[in-house]
């Protein structure tokens, strides 16, 4: 995959639940192959609404979203198979086992049998879930349910990962495993959009950042670009410092 290839393109996106009162206002950003981008903002900034538009759960009032070069209307199957989503709250089928969830994901994304067996065994080991492979989802803790969602996404290996607050409920080993996996899939050419309130982790792992406030993008770019937008100057302060300057006038 060409590292300059645009995987996700959001162009002049305005949208929300009511056409008369849009939540999002003229959003413009892109993700290229081989980069991880942090989507950050206060509660109510519009992050979840943005993600819903990317997933195709909401239709833009204006503008468009393209994944792998197509809009949802142009090529629904190609659009949907080009991303995997890990939500903040795990959504599983209570009557299916861990292994059956992984099998379902493998079938949905047409993972060939040899790759499926290898990847499943690797993921179960990495997330300390081998003893739980035959467990029903209804018997899993929230952290384990989240691990199933993460493993299902990683098994699919699409060009784009959309990850919303992935660390909630994970133990320290689970967090480390996820971060290591994200670095690995990024190096293999995937684009990753990660929304998280843990700004220190976002700063350490993301190549660029999109800062949202009140439904608008108030800054985007690498850390120096965010610092500059916050009036801090290049090389001065953390992402957290710049973030608070941008969204709260420097007040926590």
C-alpha cells in the first residue's frame, strides 16, 4: 500500500441529527496509509457524531466522506469492508463464544483459512484470552468483551481502523497489547483514527492530531502545528497544554 494513499477523506462535512441544527460544521481532514491520527475534544465536541458519519450510520447534510476512494452511496460493500470499528462500549452476541465471534469476523471480511488460524491464535495469546476462547460473551467481563471487539477488528486487517475510547475497561497488559498492535498495523500501511481522552497516550503514539470544539475543527496537524495554533510556539508544552489552550482558554 502506498504510504501517500489517502484512505479516509472528509470533505466539507456538515451534519447531525437535525438539518436545522447541525452538530458538525464544515469538517475537512484526511488520513493517509501508514499514519495514526488522534481525534480529541471535550464531551459534546462532535467526535462521536463525526465517527457515526464515517461509519455510514448518519448521512451528511452537506459534504462527503470517502473511504478507500468511494462514498457509501457509490459502493456500499467496498466502503464498509474497508474499515473496522472498535466502539467505546463492546457490542457482542451473548449466545456466541469468543471463538465464534472471531469466526464471524473472519467470514465477514473474507479472511482466508490459513491466515485466520494463524491470526486467531496470535491474538488470543497476545490478549491472554486462550482460556476464554470457548466462553460465551455473556460470561465475560467488560474488559474481556472489549478485547473480543479489538481482536475482531485486528483480525479483519482493513485499510482503516476507527477506534473510539479503546482503553476503557482494559487492564495494563491489554492496553500495551493494543498499542503494540496499532503500531504494527500502522507500519503495515493501515490508517488509524483514534478518539481518546488519554492525551498523554495520544501524544506518544499518534502522528497527527485533530482537535474538535463545538462541532468544528479548531486545529489539526502534528504536535508543533497544534502548539502553534494554541499560541504556544513550536517545541513548547505538551499536547494537553495546547489542547486546554484551544478549548478552554488555558483553564482546566
